[in-house]
C-alpha cells in the first residue's frame, strides 16, 4: 500500500488536508461553546436550524470505519456488506420514530438525566450509564484513529510512521473537541457532510459511467473481480453458511439497528431538537442524507470489487481500509480523485472523533464524576482531553488488531446495553433503577463474553490471539443473543424489584422531583 499516490498527488492531498484542519480548527474556536455544558446544548439548538441539526445527526452516524471497512466489506463479501447498511438505516428510522421526540421533551444533557426524570435513575444508574457509555466510545475512537493512522502512513509512503500519525492526528482531533464543544463540533459535522457526500456521489457516478450505467454489467464484473463468482451476490460471504450464518446475519441487522439508535453522540444532539415540527425536519434531512450516502457507498463497494478486486485479494483483509483509495486510483490515474477521497477519510475521521470524544467527555464529567453547571463544563472539557489522549495511546497499542473485532465490540455493547435501557425508560412506566443496572452491566458482560469466546478472539488466522483456541461457538455477530438478553435483563430486574412490589416505583421520590425540575423549563417554554 505504499504506492497509493505519486509525489505530486501526495503533495496535493496534504495541502488540501492541511487547509481542512485549519478551517475546522477556526470553526471550532469561533463557534466555541460556553463554560456551562448545559448551555452548550441550548446554544446549539438556538444556532443550528432543524435541517442543519438533521445533517449533523446524520454525520454522527457516519464514521471513517463506515467509509472504509464497510466499503471493503461490500467489495470482498458482497451481499453481507449491504446488510450492515440496511441495519443502520433501520436504526435511524427507529431513532426518529421512537427516540427523538421523547428526548426533546427533557431539558437535559445526557440520557442519564432522562432516566432520572422517568423515575428509573439514581446515582448508581447514572454512574453505570456513564461507564458503559465510555466502554462504547473508547473502541469507536480507537477504530477511527487506527484507520486514519494507517491511511496517513500509506499516503506518505512510510508505513513505519503509523504510530506518529495516530498520535499527532489524535492530539489535533482532541484539541478540536475540547475547544469547540457541542456547537463547534456540530459546525464541523455539517462541513464534513457537505464535502464528503458530494465526493462519494461523484465516485459512485464515475463507477456507473465506467460500466455504461448498466447495473447488471457492474454486478457481473463485481462477481468476477471478487473471485467468488455467483456467491458474491448471495448471503454468506462474511457471515458464514448454515445456522451460524443465519444467526450472524440476523444479529448483524438487529445489533446494527439498536446500536445506531443509541449512539452516545447521536443522543447528545437528539436532546437539542427544538420542537415536534423541528424533530420531523431533523428526521427528513437525516434519513435523506444517509439514504443517499449508503447508496453511494454501496455502488463504490461494488465498483471496487469489479475494478480492484484482485488487488484486494492479494493484499489481504488489512487492505480493506484502503478500498476507497484503490478504487479512486483505478478511476482516475491522475490522482485527483484519490486526493479527494483521502480528504474525505481524514475529514470523516476528524468529525467522528471530535464528536465521540466530546460525548465521552460529557459522560465522564457529568455522569461518572457527577460535575454540573460551570464546574461540569470545565470537568467535561478536561474529561474529553483525557479521553482523547487515552484513546490515542490505546490505538497505538492495538493498531495491529482486526478492526472488525473492535467495531463489533462497541456495536454489541451499545445495542444490547444502552438501547434497551433507553427504550424502557421512555416507554415502560414500570422500569426501575434495578432493571437499568441489570441491563447495563449484564448485557455488557454478556456481549464481551460472547465475543471473547468466538473466533474473533482465538482459533482463527484473523483472531486477536491466533495462537490459542478457547472459542466455544462460531458466531461472530452475537446481536441475536445479546439484544434480546438486554431487554430480558431489564424486564427481569424491574419486575423482581422489591420496591416496585411494595407498591411504588424505584426512584419515584427524589428522582421524580429531579424529573419535575428537568421538565419545568421546557414545559414553561411550551
């Protein structure tokens, strides 16, 4: 992968990338938020219109792994890669239908505030929600930094510089998150979408143009280029065959949908939606952006299989992160498209890291450490700085791991632990603090155990520990097991809660007062 760019194209990439970084830094500083982290959300909702909020939320669900690993999966596995996109779109629809409007009704900053307001919170639940949120954010941050570090090192033609690239880029992105706050990162997210989406659409159009606009011809070429023949167009290329493949495919769609619904950065922005009408506008723009984006990514992935499938097979699984760039080189030998796609990857990683870093910092500062008000704003910024720094260090340590394993970890925990608690809190009056704790910790432990005992951890060439074999099942995407288990644990913990059986909901006292205080300003405004 050291020949992705010639020297002239390499200079163009870094010139454009440098301009992007400077512009984004200026945007974050100029639109930087107030010290009070509660004021950050209110300022964001005043300054960003509903359509802008929708674009920003759509950008929150799109990470650099979406543009690289997902496109690589489509290029090598075909049908199964498209299933991931379907699961994400289902999650967006569920988010818009089930979550955005109820969250809008609470003058809160994190979902833990909503749990307090609904009577299923408390200090232990708040800390647990914050810790599990961090457990979701860290793997997500690590994936972004490793991918962008690998791409940066390949573009400069120095694979040995990967560690330095991860550290430098991590520091820059952490500085952007700390200086910009929610409002500044929202502006960066909109700028990312405004640049990335047109470039990916152009790449998709060029692919279609190469095959005369004939989708059948494109699919035939992709099946041949992937080396899998007609199997490329059938399920099983990534998820496997038989009952294991069926469990993986259903778990893939279910887990991806639930994880998209409860992504911490997306929830952070959903809370800032202005009104019911504004929520509908947010939904239309968010769903429209992601539908167009995933359509473009699907065409790009299939085009990569048709045009550079042989190169991907020769380079091995690790080359999947370079799939968009390899396709760009095949479509435009002059390097301009490669430069544009490289800038898209950098900008997507930048936007994702700053938003997730900020969400993790707020979770650590407010939920885990219990800071609030002006002190909370300062604590959230220091927490964001600490989160970004630790993520960069961890990314360096695990840079050689299978990125799909790390991605599956955060998706599994987010979908099985955070999503059920959020939905129960919003829609089940009988949900208690005990149910929340059982779901948060039980589903997290179950998700980690399911992956630790799968081929992702041992017993396979692409495992974290390929020299050992302690797997007990071959399922690699456990969503079909972990998501229902999360809901079951939340229900079981609530119905067996002694305080609920005594005739009162757990947390109906002090927490209900907190809920009244949270709803008061918004109710008065309405």
